[in-house]
């Protein structure tokens, strides 16, 4: 095998790519408060893995033993890859007599009320009428501090009038939090409350203990910290995509990095607070919500713990739940108790939201 300078240069680049991949592997176990750069590599895990895959293919084509290095790094990452891509559908039928639930989680973006993008709201209502979910967890339903006032929001409440409702308006001393995050259930609510509220008027987590047949199930509905990109940040992203940037855009890049760093750390603290509530919970759990973080993140690993991920259990293909201007991620989740079984998993897109509605059919355990 020819051992010229070109191959040495490629191998050096391969080593740097492998280091980036190793950092993405370690990110779920590293709190952003301890080492925040790892979270950036976790954010770009699919791309970092693909780059390493290309290096592996290069060495394979060249029939070079250095390919074993790439192969080893890629094999280590298979469990991570399966959180992003499911090559085979795990869809199955119910068995036994245990209750089967239809669960939906959706960042509804206020039904498009605040940016004039209300297209397809009626399609969303039609989905609710057809699927009739047993539990619906909404994030960004009504703006903070604003009473339910738009026609679409009122129509949704009418459509779900027979559901038990839990939202931040239900709790005393909540100030101006409003109904930004809420839950609708066909089952009676035994108890409900705040699971974490690090930001008193921003993203937060609620829970509800639901009486389902002969058992109580605790459902968490969470909306972890948003990055809060503004128009100038999206302009910077577009420039980076087009590679049409210069020194004037370096400020924009630093601004984006600073926002991401802050959001990584904030979400980690929220996730740790939720984990404490989970550890003290005596009931089987469902966790729904917009984590604003991919499956390779510290916050996802912290909240998931031993729970099962509905997409991993019954999804198919490459799943993305965010449809906005930033790179597509799976950042919306339905997690459930290990004794439960996911029978099916689907997502649904609507023009009024930059997130997809995530739906799962779940069979409860004994």
C-alpha cells in the first residue's frame, strides 16, 4: 500500500474527526456546567458520525489497515445512531388485556397566533377528532401572561371540553405563567403540580397523576429552555450555509455560540431538577415534551434514565421533530416506563408550528 504524504494527512484529519466523535459519545455523561464544549459535538452528532463513516469507507477502498481505527469508532456509536435512525419498524399489536393509550406531545407554537401562520390549524383539529388521543401534552399553547383569547385556542378548548385539563393556571402563586404548557387527559387527575420551575415565567415542567383503571400513572409535560434565536441569528445561519460570511459575521457566530452555551447549561439544570422528581416518584411514568436537545445530549440522558423512548421502540427511519430554520433534530419525545410497550410511533407536520406533533400508542404493564 502506498504510504505517501497524502495518506498521512488523511489519517491526521481522521484522528481529529474521531476525537470529535469521542466527545459526542461522552456528551450525555458530561454536564454542560462541567464541560460545555461536548454539547456542541452532541448537537452535531449525525454529521460527525457521517464524516467518520466517510473516512472508514476511504480506508476500506484503499485496503488500508488504518480502517480498523475508523471501524472501531463507528461500532462504538451504533447505540447512539439507533436513537436517531431506526432501520426496522418496531410497530406491533397489543397483547393481553392491559390498557392501550394514545399519547400526543406537541409544541403547538401558539397555533400560529403570534406570527400569522395559522394555516392547517383545522387539519390539526381533524387529527385530534380522528385519533382521539387519551393524553395530550402541549407546549407553547397560550402565550405567557395572556389569557386564552384567540378563536383557534378557544375552539381547541371546546374540542377538548370533555378532557380533564392541567395547566399552569391551575396552580396557585403562578403569577403570569399562563397556559403556555398544559395537559389534557381522558382520565381523572389525582394530583398535579410543578415538577421544575427554574425560570418563574419561562420554560417549565408540570406533572399530573392520572387514575387509569386500577393504577396511577404520573405524566410529566416539559418544555426545556429554548435557544431564543432572533432574526439576526437566523441571518448568520443562512450566511454560514451559503459560506458567504466575513469578519463582520464573526460577531454573529460568537453570539450564537454564547446563546447555545447558555441554553445547554440551563437545560442541564432543568433536567437534573426533573430527575430528582422522577427518582422520588412511586408511580410508573410517562414523560412528554420539547427537550430542545437531541438524543445525544446530557439533558435527554438525564431525563430518560431507564425509561423507554417511543421512537426507539417503534419508530422507523430517520426521525426529525423540529422543522424550523436550524438543522433538523429529534428534540420532541415521548418516554415511558420500562414495563410499558410502544405499539406504534408517528409524527405529523403542520404549517403553523416549527415542531411536529409526536404520537405514540402505548400498552401499559401490569
